[in-house]
C-alpha cells in the first residue's frame, strides 16, 4: 500500500498527458517495425539498438506521466542520454561528432532546467506540478520560466537551440531521426511547454513573456524554412523543417488563447505523424538508392509508387494544404492568433507573427515541391538504376499507416483527434471551430480531383503534351536532358542581403554551440597562459591567496 | 569484535602490511605479494562497514579508543563518529577496488613490492587522519600520506614524473609547513593538542584574536591538499604522472581526506564555523569549479583532463559544504562520495587504455569501443555520472547542491554550478568522442581488453555509480545524514569526547 501511495504521488494522469501515451507507443511500434523490416540494416549493434528504442519509449511515457518534477527531470534526462546513444550507434566519426554536439546541447539544457526546478521549488515549496502555480512575474519567476523554456526548446528544437537537429540529421540512422527529433522529442518538448503554460506557471495574457515566445516562434518558422530551402540533402532539408514546424507549435501555445493552445498541441501531434512519415519514406528511398543527395535522384515515382504517394500526402500535410491534418492545426493556430487580438494583444506582434506564419507556410510548400520534384519526378538520374524496386513490405507498411493517419486526422479533425484528445487536454469546451468544415471541404476537393482525373483519362491529355528540344543561347539542349530542379532554388542564396546571412549561417555564426565553444576556449586560453609551469609562480599565487583570505577573515 | 578494538585497526593493518610487504616481497612470488596486498584491503573494508554497524549502538554515536589507556586531554585518543565512519567507508572501499586493479595493472612495473608499500603507507596516513582525535597526530598522518604520495607520483622515475613529484613535494611541504604553524599557534593559545579539548577552550575563552590568522593558515594548507584554486597548481602535473591506480587514489580519496575532511573537521568541530568562513569556502569552491572545468576542456592528455576535473569537482564539494545548511552539507558529502567513485573509475579506465593501447593522448585513440567494450561501457557510465546525467549518482548529488544553493538564496553560485555542469558534460563528450567512438585506428587493430582483475574493479565501481542514487532512499539516508549532523552540531563533538573519556 505504501508503495502504491508513493507511486500515486509521483505520477498523475490527466487529460493533457494521457493522450500522449498511445501516440508515444504508436511511434515506437512504427519505428520498430520499420527497423525490423530493414531500416536498421546498417546498424551493427542490433541488441543495443532495440534496447535503446524501447527504453526511449519507456522514459518518454514516464516523463509525460510524471507529476513530480524530479522524476520528470530524471526521465527527461535519460531520454536525452538515449538520444545520444542512438545517434552514435554506428561507429563513424561523423555520427560521433553529431552525437557529441547533440548531447552537449540537450544535456546542458537539462542542467538549466534543474536550475528552473530549484527556483520553482523555492517559490512554491513543492515538487508536484499540479500544486505549482507560479506567476511569471518578478525576477525569480521569469528566470524559472526561461529555464524551463530553454529545456523545452532544446528538446523540441526551436531556435536558437535547434542546431543539433540539422547536424545529426545526415549521420544518424533514419529510424532514429524519425522517432526522436521528429516525433518523441517534439511531443516531450511541446508537452512541457503546454504544461508550463497551463499548470505550472500563470502567464498573464498578452504579457511580455507571451509576446517574447510568439516572436521566437515566428522567427523560428521563417529562419528555419529559409535554411531548408537551400539544402541539397533531403535529410538536412527535413531536419530544418522539423525546426521550422516547432515555431508553429510555440506560436500556438504562446497565444495563451484556448484555441491557440489546442492548435499548438494538435500541430505537435500532426507534425509527429507527417514528419516521421517523411523521414521514413526518405529512408525507403535511401534504402534502395543509397543516396540522400537531391541532385542525384529523380524520376523515382514510377519505380517506388507507394513511397511517392505517401511522401506526397505527408508533404501536402506539412505545407498546410487542405484537407490534410497540417492544414487544420495551422488554421487553428491562426485563429488563436486572431483571437489574441480581441483579447487585447499587441496588434503589431500578432500581425507580424501571422504574416510570418503564412509566409513560412508558403516557403514550406516551395521547398517540398523542390524535394518532391527532385526525388520522385523529373528526368531520372543516371546515378540510379532503373531496376530500383519498392521498399520491402515491412518498410512501406508503417509509412502507409502514417499517411493514412494524416488523411484521417485532416478529414475528421473535429470528430476524432480534437474531440477525444485535444479538447479534453486543455479543459476548455467553448472552442469555436466554425468557419471551416473539414469533411465538407475534403469531399469537394476529392470531387475536384476525380473530375480532373476523369478529364485526363477521357480526353487523353497525353495526346496534347509535346516534347521537344530546347534552344538556349545558341545551343540546342536535347529534350531528355535532366533538370533536377534543385538549381532553381540556388537563386535564393544569391539574393543580396541573404547571401551574407547564408554564408555566415553556414560558418556557424548563428550556432549557439559553435559560439559557446569559441568563448569557452578563449577563456581557457587565458588560464592556460597563467599556468606556465614555473614553480615560483605557483607559490606566489598560493601565498597571495592566503594573504587575501587572511584579510577577508580579519575584517 | 569489541567496539573499542576496531578503531586502531584502521592504522595498524595498513601500517603493518606496508612494512611486511616490503620485507617479504623480495623473497616471494608476485602472486603472493598480490594476495598480501588485497587481503588487508578486504579486511579494512570489512572493518569500516563493521564500524558503521557498531556506531549505531555506541554511546554518543562515537567510537573511542584511548591510546595506552590515558584519558584525553593528557593522552592521545582516537575517535570515530558518523563523519569519520563515512570517510572510512569511502576511503577503504575505493582503496579495495584500486588495490585489486593494481594487481593487474602493476604487471608492467618492475619494483612492485615497493609500490604496495607506498600504497599502504598512504592508506595508513589517510585512515589515521580520519580516526585521530589529536591535532598533532592529524598532522603526522597528513605527512605520512603526503610523503607517500610524493614518492608514488615519481614512481615511474621518468623526467616528467620526477619534475611533477618535485613540484608537488615543494608545494605540499609549504602547505604542511603552514598547517604546522597554525597548529603551533593554536597549541600556544590553548595549551592542548586534543581536538575536543581545544574546541572546549576556544569556545569558553573570551578573546579568540588568533582564529582569523590560524584559519587563513589552515585554509591555505588544507586547501592546497584539496587542490582548491588558487592553491591547485601542483595537481595537474602530479596526478597524471603517477601510475593510473595511484592517480585514482590521489584524485579519488587523497585530496578529499587530506583536504576536505580535515578542513571540515577542524573548522566545524574545533575552531567553530563562522559565516565568513563559509563565505570563503563557497567562493573558493565556486572559482575552483569554473576554472578547473574550463582548463579541462582544452586538454588532450586524458589523465591531465581528468586531473583538472578533480579540481572542478572538489569545487562542488566545497561549495556544498560552504553553503552551511544541512541540505548543502548533505549535497557536498554525497558528492564527495560519488566523486571518489566515478573519478577513481575514470582514472582506472584511463589506466586500462594506457595498459592496452599505450597512450594517454586522446588524438591517438579512436573507436576503442569495439576492442575494449568493458572499458568503454564503464567509462560511459562514469562520464555520465560526473557530468550529472540522470539516473547516475553524480546527478543526484549535483541536484542536491543546486537545490541547497537556491534554498539558501545563492543564485549566483547556483548559476556557476549549472555552467560548470554543462562544461563538464562538454568535456566528457569529447572524451567519449575521441577515445571510444568513431572509427578504429589502424594502429589499434590488435588492442586487447584489459585483464580480468582490472575489468572486475571497473565493473564494480560502475555498479556503484549506477546504484549510488539509492543512497537517498529514507532507509539508507542516515549513512550521510548522520555525518551531516556531526558537522551541523559542531560543538557536540568535544562534549561527547570529553564526556565519554571522563567516564
């Protein structure tokens, strides 16, 4: 009995965390099936790999269910450790470097969270999340809030603590990317953010904190998507989108309106679904082609039709095209922003954020069009054999399942996920979700597509299509010449202002890890200079130290 | 076993073993020497746990032994209280694993009996310093341990090792000299050398003008033994130069016994702690923890890197004790225990790499995980412990120190502790990256895992790292809590000893 009461004091199940548990387990199952099907082919230490995956699921569940902050921190930190172990599971120098960077950022943010928890404990006298209601006011309250935000942002990958995601994207195994940075870390990070906004802290609406978070979210959306546009490796491109999408979730929760928070949570769920789908589909392509560079692929839609359709659905979801799930959650976030306006929020901030979010959405679509074209459409690349087959059954099954989930959560958004998961979670029943009827619009869109298809099949659009050689600058380019489509986007890199920024970003000027390294090593150099190895110098410090202590004590 | 007889055994066993091994060692086989050195260590560990058990029923929670039956303050006494027994358990347990490890590691060295002689002399010094109740005796044992460690640092007799030992000896002697001066002043003022009696005299006398001066001498002297910044400069040379098992001993327990234990014992139980003393401790702890870790980050010599981390971790311990609240001291002592486990383990790992690969330079090792899985695994655990990653033991002690800082309102020190923790993590990520992860070097293709005895010690210490957090359970907590009480109720120490011995 005593053990049971201890257990009860450590964990607490409420509507905000219980709906995450099935999803955490779901992503665990999906990734494990995918790995068994061949996704983990390159990994030598198979036993360790599956152990870590299962432990990751276990620690994530325990973290979201924990009510005691210390238990939460232990599970959260153990999750970070497992992330490090999973990234470095292949013995390669590059993945070891990425793992190092990841864990310095993630583990470091845990230490910062510890500070935040300590301050919370001092302010509220309790370790239990449900009995803390700390106002984000005064020095201590704001510092505690910022500490917890740093932890949540690092885990979820929001700017400026996101740099570990792009660095590890290219070198970590694909299933690892799909389960941790793309889904579970997002769930955990945004869960902490929501928990802070709903339970732990009392954030006054349209306060400084709320505006700060909103701007940070908007900045994350735009900056990360701009970085994504210029990537040539699909894994890095997806990684930058994993950062960019966090911006929407942060933005939604920062509005502090019920519909905004609901939108943020829903977007978190949707993002986990379509982003893991995208990573796993990309993994399928890489499994068959051994290639992750966009320049070297093309024309795979015919060869890998299932992967293509799943990738298309997930791409449309992430770009916020109705009727898929990404659209609905983004739409809710916009609604939340607009409602924030009527709640007395700063007009300037809200409009800035709204424009940034919509602009980001457009750029997301642009970069996914690039990727779709480069991988699946266009002229086939000479680097890829025409005999490439669809991925094995156990590898496409999870992907199909996830893309079906994208459609389901988009079309029946109100009837399924919102009703059962999201609205109970935020405990508000008065959400006005009018203005967009997902089922109706899905039917209309479907009718449109069917009509188009019918026209194509009936009237044979093929007949009217014509292929011919192009004449460019006095040179005739044969019609089967390949355009990967990636080059078009290089123009962005050459824009006058952006050119400098991109060059600096690639040098790591905006990377908190690289900058921190420079500062610390600079200080280290100074101290190394002082340690000259000469005994008399050391003795002088010793004696000076003693004299100073004597004067301090004498006072 | 009668409770009275346990106490002197902590000095007698290692002192006897030291000379017995040096005499017999020349005539018997190597394996016999190993047996002769491991057995006393097992006995010492057994007796320290026995003392822990006996302490619960002992009058006044104090095990006393009057040498020659002379009652203090006239005779010399040995007194073990909860703080002492805590240190005894830590020192002797770590010494046991290091001794077992040494039986494999010392194969490479020729004059092995001398090594164990010095090892046991050092252990004599540390155990004696913990059990003694007499200030002059404390100084004698301090010198025994120090001199043995000077010799052990120079054990390899290469130029670099001799230079390090020379520096260490000079600086250590300066520290001893100042400690001796402090003791002399105290003796002149109180006319007694018994710590309990001295505390009584100091508490009852009206003007204690001598305290600030003596405190400064002691802080410098013991601070140098504990390697607090700015008295730390000998450590980064001395610790890497010794054989790995001795580095583990030096970093793991010596700096804590000679430095932290002696400081805490004298300031809390004899001189009487003041707010200014605590402020000085906190400050020294905080700068040690930052400067140590910043210097560690740019090291490429594995053992030197670990040595700088010793400075930084001692900073945590002293910061915790310097907070002065029960929670802070608890954190400090818990971190002391944890640090002695994981730092010894890290040095043993570095020794295993040195043994198998023959290098200490991080740039010359890579991908060793494949060839040395046990070393890699245990090093991973120790690295995570020292970096304060849950669920390993280092996390919990850092957590308590940080909570204590916040509870007492020292937000600045708390921030320093956080930054130190992040940088420690960064530095150990570097160790993992360059030593164990990555691709195996061509030169390391034929590397073999360390021998069984070395693996045994490393695994045992790693298990303690994993399970260390359980010491916070209510049923196990008194082990540290009672030691904390000894320091918090500093004045009771003298009352108990004088009261018990008068009977």
